[in-house]
């Protein structure tokens, strides 16, 4: 009894504990956070509802081993020993337990969400140890590599590599540990069935857990598509190159036809002159008095005409020489060369051609001279053909050369009436022509030569009298 009193004295000073000494269901003494006068010498049943009171009785009779109740807006853990009820306030702990339980549910929910994200991801996601051995892999990776998770525990990212990529894979793991990340490491993996797949892998090292997160993408189809696309592009390039060569050939044939026509015009006059001289020689031979001085003059004139015809052949021959070697050339000289090829036709048609050069214009151009000549000749011929159809007088073609910043511009204009608005957008398209016997190659090739081969520009517009073709080339352009 003495020991019990000492225990009461100790417990009396302990917070959060209520002690009720009960004898024959009557409270003899009370201790703790209660008003003793309300409890002492009162019936136990007075202070508890019927359900709680019955549980206290079951605890007393040892029908139950433990009891937790809600009483006076608090939670208590109740125990019983030798007529004494001990009420331990566990309200705080129950709140903590509730919070912990809620946190656990939240964590479990987040884990399930992350698991779902991992398994639904469109890439293989796996976790490796610092040696590259698998600790976890999502469903996508397991399906891609044809392994179950249990089987992957015995494998590594190195063992699943094709032999030639085993060492690079080991090196990638070490680099990830040293540098923190390895991005888009490409290699060939081997599935469980032996199928090889092209893979792109990114590795990120987690220092706190000494683990590596690896994301794997199967790029086999991408590489196959790229190879197929490259093959199709190469095929398309070949076909376009072949088409380009055909069009170049057609363009040259068309140009040759025009040149032959020009040669015919250039030769017609000297041939007529030679014919008259031959007829004169016949009359001269019938004359009894042979004039050797006159014969000498006739010889000189014939040689001049033959030399002129020979020079014409040389000029046209040089024009058709194919050269892909770029060099510096004088743009004014090229313009004059072109005019010399068609001057007879221009004169016969009463077309005046004039060259105007801006003071200070840089005439040195780096490029393919003969190709430039061909482009320019196509444009001049285009104006010539348009002017032939006009019955007006004072026909002209003007070639203006000006400096525009770093560029030299040639503006070829005429008074043939211009290009119809509906044709303006189609004028440079291949095989488009408004001529009855045209092939639609000339202007297309001119634009191709100027813009692709010489990195310049060729545009066309109308002014009040006709069309204006503008060629823009960079002066002293380097290779």
C-alpha cells in the first residue's frame, strides 16, 4: 500500500496521464488533468457513455488486452491494473499518426503515378548501379529488349550491347559518373532473341544514391528512314542532274541553231561580195589588157572577206567551248563579244543597240565567262525576237552597266512592248515559251547560270516601253 501511495505521488506530477482508483465501480481517488472534486467518490459510469463504460468493464475483466477511447474531446490509451485505470493522452500522437498515415497514402499514390508514367513512357527508362547493372527497368524497356525484370537483374547495359559497343558502353557509364551526364550516346543493342537494334541513350548520374538513370530510344526506324531518305535524295539529285544535262544540251542545241542563223547572216554579205569578185575575174580574164594591179587589189579584198569569215567561225567556236574553270573576266568585253555575234541581224532588222556604262563601275567579275555570255545572249535574242515582230521604227536594245554597292548590274531593256502580266511569273520556268518555234529553255538556263552558277540574281520587269532584264553580280567575287 505504501508503494502504491508513492506511485500515486509520482504519477500525480506527470502530465497527460489521468489515474482513477476504482473500487466496486466507485472512484475512490483521481489524479491528473481532471477536477478531482468531480470524480472522487463518484460512480465510474457517471463520467463515460454506455459504450465506453462497457469497454472499461471488459478491460477490467481482461476480456480485452488494450483499449483506446475518445473522452472529453481527447484520445486516450487505457490500461487497468489492480483497481486502477490509467488514461494516457495520445491525442497528439494520433494526430501525428493520422498525418503520417496520410503522407504514406500520398507517397504510395505518387509512387503509383510515377510507376504509371514510367511504364507508359514512349522510351525505355532504367536505373543502373555504378557498374551499369540493371536495378530497375520500365515495361517499355523490358518489351524492347525482350527481357523480364527478373532476367534484367542479371544483365547490364554493357552485356546487352553488341560486341563492338561493349567497351564504349562501359566508357559511357564511367563518363556519366565523372561528368554527371552523357547525352545521346548511340550504339547497337542485342535483344534476348538476338535481334540488333539501333539505340540512342542518355545517362544521368544521381550522386546521392550512386545510381544512373538511363533513357533509351529505339532509333532503328529513324536510321532506316534517314538512309531511305538519303537514297531517295541521291536518286532525285541524279535524276535532276540528268534532267539538267538534257536541258543544257537542249539549250546549247537551241543556241547553236541561233548561232548558225547568225553565221548565215554574217557570211551572206561577204559571200555575195566574193561571188561578185569571181564574176568580175571572168570579165577581167577576157580582157586582152590584163591589169595586175587590179588583180592585186581584188586578192586583198578576197583575203579580207575570207579572214572575216574565218574570224566569225573562231568567234562562234570560242563561244561554244565548255569550260567549268572560274576566272576573272571583263564584263564589258563579254557584252561586246555578244553584240558582235548578232550585229548583222540587228542591222538587218533596223535595231539599234547601245551600251551605257556608269562612271566608276567595276567591270571585273569572277566566274564562268562563257556561261555568262550564253545567259546574256539568250536575253538579247529574246529582245531581238520580240522586236522583229514589231513593225514600229526606232527599235532599240539598251544595255546599261551600273555599280550598286558591291554589285555590278546589267539592265537589258528594249521597246518591244513588254511581257504580258499573266506570263510574268512563268517567264523563267523551263519549257515555257510564247514563240511558235521556241523551246522555253533559254531564259530558264539564263536564270540558272546567273543565280546558281554565278551566285547573282536575274529578274525581269516592264517599263513604259518594254521589258527590262536585270543581271546583278558581285564585283571581284572570290571562289
